[in-house]
C-alpha cells in the first residue's frame, strides 16, 4: 500500500462541512431529510473516539453522488461526531473520451491514481503517519454501519 503525504492531502481537500455545504440540488434537500431521521451507531462512535487522534479519513467523491444516502453517511463521520479528521476530494470527474482512464485529471486529483480509486464514493482510512489502514468502496458491508465498518478496519491493523 502507498503511504500518504497527509499534509499535502489536507491542503488539497476540503472539510466534510464544506463539501456538504457545496452540494447542488437536489442533494442538499435529500441530505437534510435523511439527517433528521438518522440514528448514529452510538456504540461504534464511542469506540472510534478512542482512535480519533491517530486517524485521518480521506473521502473521494464525484461531483454528483449517485446515492442520496452517501452525503448522509459523511455526516456520521464528521469530526464533531467522532473527533476524527475527515477530508474530502470532491468533484471527481470521469473521462468519457478516454476509455483507458476512469478519471479525468484534472479536474480530478492525481490521488485517484495514487490510491487506485475506481469507484465513487471511496473512503480511505490512514493512520497519522500516512499508512493506509483500510478502504470502503461505495458502501459499508450490509451488516455494518459506516461507523462500525471504520472501527473494524482500524481494529484489523
């Protein structure tokens, strides 16, 4: 696995709040609706808080996420909920004119190639040194919440 330069990635990404606030219609309305009815996995969030200072989560997301719940999932891992540092590479764009390449770089960041991002959304969990601990592609496993999936990936290391 590739080691990440987290200082550089932090400068090139936005906070979860900035990403969610920058979404265009119809996503903000769908996000707000889901946020009102969602219940956090409090047990998993409590366990994540024990690791928060040692982890960085980087999210890769297209400019128009297909799943309405995706933005809501980002809410569950916001720093105010878990204490974890979460950054987003938003506005990934496909390259329909080049069947050899999934993403058009730019505007997509070169990190999509560095970290082999093939689907959006994709979450990568790093330790504070930049070691990649795990990846969640599109959705957590059906039996887990996003919070629980992140906790399980951290525990495997």
